[in-house]
């Protein structure tokens, strides 16, 4: 899996590179418009993380260029400018997703995974982990071929944890993903905790070979046992 | 009092004084002239009579005013020089008026054949009381005429002259710094107004510039904060994943992370507020609020259940209103979330939709919130450190933007009401 990160802020770029490399992706980087343009012209990528504001050009132009070349690389726009205009423009130009800065690493993984999955399995994008299989389309979960019913939030928690398997997912990252942008209350952590408890119980009851463990009160980690 | 009436008032007062003084001076001068002329006439007659007596001594017997307007009497005064001609006013019965009327009398002494005679000559005089009355009437007439012409002048001429001024005032009255462009007034031929116009133009332009600059600053600052925040958050997340940290260290990092996330939310809320103010949400469509509320209640169901609160929707009617769809969601989210967060476990939250109102009622602390400043930024009902204190002010900003009234009241529960126009 090849990923191209186009980002002018070196530390931002380094963070993204580190975290994605840990997932065994091959990560390439470009820090300006020209370099990025050269790379997308020469190679194909499974996913491109595209910063809109570049020192020598607008990232949206790269997106146009990419589409003009007839390439089908998945594109996630990463922008500090969380403006509705850019979001709509970007998606209209053929971007697959829009991720406003700042974001959690777990969120980045989930988004990248979703894109890669969609591209590589075209339609049949069942997620298999341990004896658990998930169909994101129909939002159904099977443990050892038997369906287990998860409610909406629980399903979101589970898929998010699976996208970030064996990695630490902080409480805030999880809360924001499941709860959306609008949480700003302490209650949400309690709430997330009770959701996690439910998910754990359902997994355990169905004898799933995955489990979610708490990490020092900071977050959670999904492990295959 | 209007400026025009103000000047008219002062004119009126000034004119009363002016005309009164003028009347006195005029009257004195006029009467003086009248006396002068009467006295000249009497003097002249005196000469004529003395001459006539000289020619015809018979006339010395005219001792009574009868047909003549003079009397001649022998007098004991010998020295002519001892008696100077004297003019007096006196009253005399007038047959035609059947009343005593003022007359002017000249008394003189003359010598005829060695004896001295006293001559009294009269002439009828202006009636002073009549004169004053007339003068008064005419002056009142003049006064009224002047006031009337000033009023006419003001209302026609002055109004036209002051027109640019009133137009400017009108524009200033409706000027909204966040909405309008700087005021540009049409040029006039009056220097003062041009000066005023220019000053107002400059002032509004300056205010607007600094308003925009301030807005831009907040927005830019919020934007610029996003990247360092992202870097810091991500670095800490990577750090947490590294092995070899103690539990205590992890928890410290976790707490820093929580605070950074809070900062991020605060930043996002500020950005949202400035975007609402900036009119960046221009698209609007007919939003079915009944539908929206029902959908939202589903979204919040888990959270509410978690807090042991039941969300009851009582929609009597379909309520639609034109609004930006994203902002409509933010508005309702903030209000419903507010109700759940401050709601009391075990007691329901009522969301009632009637004709043009959405009422969201929750039980909670059993006393009314201080309504002043309730919607102000960074106001927090509790010391809850995780609340940004911006939720209600965002809701208010959105409501204001679309002329929806957002009000708070307390009976036995807290109620936030959206009243759609």
C-alpha cells in the first residue's frame, strides 16, 4: 500500500509519516506543489493525503490535475481551513474525504483504512479480524458466523477500534469519532465508557477472539487474542 | 424638539424683545415729531393772530373759545420777557366726540398799545391711547407676519437645506457595522455638511475597517492555531504509543491531551462564531424543524439514556423555516445537548413544537438561571472545566442571524424557546 503525504509543515508531515509507517504502509512525502505534482504524475498511490494550503500553490489544483490525468488515487484533503467552501469544492473535485486539522491519529487511520478498503475490495469490503467479520455497508457484525446485534454507537465504537487495532485509541479520539464534533462535556467520557462496556460484554458473550482493553485510563486498545 | 423648531423658538423670543423695544422708540420718535409739527402750526397761528389784532383791535374781545380756536385776555403780567411761550397738553370737551379729548395749547403774552394780553391757542391732538392701541395692533400683526414667514421659510427653504443632514442622520440610525458598507453621502453645496459627511464617512470606514480587522484577526488566529494544535496532539498520541512509559506518565500525557482537545474545541467554536458573524453560511433552504428535532432526538437517545433522561417530543405541528442546514443542526444540537447536560437524571426533557415555537424544557437546578448574560460568550453555568461556555452563544448567534428569538424562562423547569417570525 502506497501513501503520498502532501504537507508543507514538516512536523505535521513527520507525525503522519511515523504513524502510517507503523501500519506497514509505504509512505512518500512532498512538501510543496511542484514536488507533489511531479510525484502524482509519475506514480500511483492508494491514498493521497492532501494539504490545501501549500507554499507555491493550491492543493485543489493538484486534485484537478490528478483527475485530468485520469488517476484513481484515493484522496483525503487535510486542511487547517475547516471551511465549508473548501470541503464542498474538494469533494466536488473528486476528493474522497475531508479531514480538518487538528485530528487524532486514530481518526487518520480510520479514514485512510476506509479509503484503501473501498479501493482494494471494490464493493466486497468485509472486514475480518479474528473470528469477527464486519460489513460496513449493512452495519452488521458476525462473530464465528453468528450475527451479533450492536446498536449504532456501539457499532461505531467497534469499527473504529478495529481500524486502529493493536493501537492506542485515546478517549477523546473515540468520543469525537463516535459522538461527532459537538461533544464538549465531561459526560461524553462516561458515556463512551458505558458504550465500551457494552461492546466488550457482547464480544465476550459471543466468544469473539478480539477484546478491547483499557490503557491506563488514557484510552483503549483492541487486541486479537 | 426639532432643530427647525428650536431656531424658530429663539427667533420668536428675540422678535418679541426686538419689536417691543422698537415700538417704544418708534412711538416716542413719532409723537415727538407730531408735537413738533403741532407746535410749529400753533406758533404760526400766533403770529397771524397777533398781526390780525394789530390791524383790528376788535379781536381783543375774543375772550372765549367759540368759533375761534383762541382766546385773548388782558393780563397783569407786564414784562413780556417774564412770560415765555408755553406749550401744554390739556383736555377739552369736543362736541363731535362728546367727550374730553386731548388738545395742544399754546399760551403766549403779547403787547398791544401798551397793555399786555394773554393769548391761548388750541389745536386738536392725536389721541394717544388710540394711537398706542393702533400701534400695538399693527405691531402684533407685524410680529405674526414675521413668525409666519420664518415658519414658512424654515419648512420650505430650511428643510431643503437641511435635507442632506437628515438623510445622513437617517443612514446613521440604521447603520450596522457588521452588515453595512461604510456610509457614503452625496455631496452638497454646504461646506459644513460636506465636512460632516466626510467626517462620518471616514469614521464609519475606520470603524468598519477595525471591525473587519478584528474579525479577521480572530479567524486567522483560530486558523493559525489549528496546525500547532494538530502537531502537539499527534506528537502526544505517538508518544503514548511508545513503550516504556509508566502508568503515571501516560496519565499525565493523557491529561495534557485532554486539555489540548479542549483547546481545539474552543478554537473551533470561536471559528464557528466568527464564521456565523462573517455570513459565511450563505446557502439557505427550507428546513423542516419537526423532522430535524426528531432525527436529533434519535442521535441523542443513547446519551440521554446514559444520563437516565427521557427525551419526549411533542410535535403538534410541522414547523419549517429557511436556514442554512448546517447551522440549523448546530442550533438544535446545542440546545438539546444543553438540556441533556444540565438535565436531571430520572426526569424527562420535553421538546414541544407549536405553531411558530420550539420549546425545550429540562428539569435541573431548582432556580432560574441569571438571564442577563446567559448567552454571552464564555459564560458557564457550572465550574465544569470541560464546557467551552460557547454553546449557548453560538445558538444565540445563529438565532439572531435568522431573526429567530431565543429566550429563556424558568417555572419549575428551565425552558429555552425559539420563536420563529
